[in-house]
């Protein structure tokens, strides 16, 4: 009965929300040791009925002490003042709150205790890359060099293997670059294919395997980003590259386990996301191989490559246009296994920048190259831009592409190629997605610094779904492009810019409506360069597109000296 009356008293106390029985005026009872009925007193160490009362909501003078994480009042007999990230333990001393840190010892591997007393990834300050010292000073111009001119090559003896013989015969006149003197068989683990080996070229060079092509071994890598240097683990780097593709191009990355995705970053050294001026004829671009393995682990390998044409004497060279998705296949190049262009299999063309004056680069300011010949380069349909290797010698920064590329995507040296192809290869005939991105066009939204759309070249209006209709005016707009390679018309009036991202191949229809005397012409551009115009019309046009990033320019026609700017409506649909 006595026990019953005690608990009855407890229930009455709780129901009435009053002070504990036996403590007549105890409004600040933080050290009441002998109060047998003090149910809500956090620090009552001798209260046999104080079962699990950690939330002292009835302690009148401790109004902020709900979960003991914000106790900034006196703590203990010495009147300690706990910090915001501490709590007062048993009214004796301050302790670090759960989820917070006092120092490095409270954090995990590759973490540090930040100024706000939360654990966070170590800030490396800098990745300490030496690209600026290793590579020649970037020069955005022609670099014609006789030393990179290669003598003509003839095909080697055919091996006694039908598939190699057929490849040599069918590809003999398609690809530029030296032929291997021989081939060898490299065994691989290919669970999807009955053929568990690769045909490799017998090139020889001393270029070592690039460090970022190695397996990660559970440690993070350093990346130089617009937000500063960051340490990322492999799964985080994988997610970053997926975001770069999907947000920049609006195209989906196939993340089916086992499927291979390749990303090229033109004009950025591996581990960086800054435009390096893309000097011609050196391995100053990045190629990233992504996949999810059979255990569900996200995998990333990064290599130094060249994504443009080399500096050579070939009469027909061209560079892939960036900001596109290209379909490749596990196939061959020069008789050895490589990734071969496969757009033709889908019944569609792809466009390249033709090096018409054969100076080894595309002559436009957009890619950092200046015209050095009498014939300007132009956009045309391409063919056979494979992903293969170039046998070049160390050091990396002094190796020249030369005749190893007439526009293909080229790896630097045998070691890098072996590491890439043995991980990229899943079986003859398997499809690979290749996304080539101009580093300057990586969406600023990746770094949480998006611009406000205003129709300028820096912040164009975004067309994120079709059909699309938008009304505006060119009055007061910027005037950057005065003419285009696709027309001789005077377009020196103000223009508005639209960014179109497409995730499927098809034909887009673009039209513009305006009332006379306003005269707005429409242009479809492969990139933000007036020399990259694909098609132009006074009122409307249709054009086949593949997944990627395009610009539509609504530009003002100038009649003599009169700019016919004004209101218009742009319409875009499939």
C-alpha cells in the first residue's frame, strides 16, 4: 500500500505539473540528492524512482535545458560555462555533445574538427598539382612543328587469326596513325563474353601508368574545383562526374551495373575543372571511365588524353564537337581492340570541326585556337573518331600527339592504354556511351553558383523541355555575334541566347514570329561560337540532333545601317 501511495503521488505530480512533493519551494533544484519523489530532476542521483528522466522540462530556471545540448548556464560547483557544442554532465563538468567534436580525436579518418565543432572532410588547401610546371606554357594558337611530322606507315604482316585479318582489311584506309609492328594476346576476365582475351598492339614506350588510373584502395583523391580543393572518395567522385554530365548536357548517364560510361573533359587536366587554354598537340585533356561493378561499388579511373586532332601533315583531320553524347562499341582500331565510333549504326551523322588548313587545330577563338592559314576551318560530318592509344615517351608534359590522331580520342602510352581498355572492355559488340564536354561549359550549378537566366551568352535562357515557347525582345540585348559561318547575312544587331539540352536523338523544329519591321533570324549553334553554326533561317528550320547541349540564337538583322530589333516569339518542338 505504501508503494501504491508513492506512485499515486507521482501520477498526481505529473498530472498537475507542480513542484515535487517534499520540496516546498524548489524552483532551481539541480543538486537535490535526497528528494525521493523528485521525478523530473535530471541530477537527482539517489532518487530510486527517477527511472530515465533525461528531459528536465519542469526545472523552472533551466528553461533551455531540454536535451542537455544547449546548457550555457553554470555547471558544477565551479560554475563552469559550457560551450554551445557541449552539455553539462551530472552537474559536474562539460562534455562534448553527441555529433559534435572537441578536436581531431573525435573525428574519423580523413576528417578534421571544424571551427563550428562538427567533423568534416579535411581541407587540403591545394592539391599541389604540378601541371603548370610539367606542361609547356599554354599557347592558344597554332603550333606547327616539323618534329611532330611522322613518316608514312605500312600495314604489318597479318596474324593467323581471322578476326584480326578482317579488321586490318576493313579498317586499312579509315584511320590515321602508325600501324603496330605486331600484335599479342592479353588474357582478361570477361564474364559477359566467351572470348577472354584482348588483341593488343605491340607498341613500346616508357610512359608510366598515370597515378589516377590506379585503383583507389579506399583512400580519397584531391580535386581542384571552383569551390577550392576537395578530397573525394571514389563513390563521391563518381556522383560528381554523373552530375557534370546530366546537369551540363541534360543527358542521362546509364548506371546499369556493368555498363561502361566514358567522359572526356576537353581543356582540363585530370583532377581539375578549370580551362587550361587547351594548347594543341599535348595530352592536356581528361578521360574518365565510370562503371558500377558486380558488388555495387561505384568505380572511377582517370587518364590524361588528347581529344582533338594532333599536329600532323594529314590532309583530312577534324575534332569531335564537344557537349555531345556519342555511341561507341567494343571494336577495333588499326587491328587491335579499342572503342570504335558507332553512331552510324543508329542511322545518324555526327558533326566535327574540320581542320581545313591542316594546322593541327580547329581555328576558332572558342577553343582557344587562332587562324594561321588562308583557309578557315568549318563544321562537317565526321567518321571513325575512335578511342585508341598513342605510343609516346615520357615525360607526359613533353609528349606530342602528332600523327597519332587525325581527330580520335588518344591515350598517352601503352601502360595507360592497357589499364583503360582492360577495364573499359566488356565484350565485343558491347555499347559504350561517350560524353565529350568543353570544360568551360560545365554548369555552374554543379558548384552551387548558378546564374540568373537573362538571355545573354553567359546566362542564356534554358530550354529544359519541349514544346517550348518564349516571347521577348532584342531591344537592349547584348550584341556579340555580327555574322555566322552558315550565312553572309549581316546579323550585327543585338541577340538573345537560348540553351537547349536534349536527352534523345531526333529532329527539332525551330521557328520565330515577329511583326514587320522587326526582323529576327534564328541560328542553331554547336557551341558558343559564331563559326559553329549548324543551320540558320529567317523564319524556321528543322535539324537532326543527338543528346547534348546546343545554342539557339535569336539575332537581329541589320538592313544597311538600320537595326531591325524588337519583339518576337521563339518556338521549339520535336
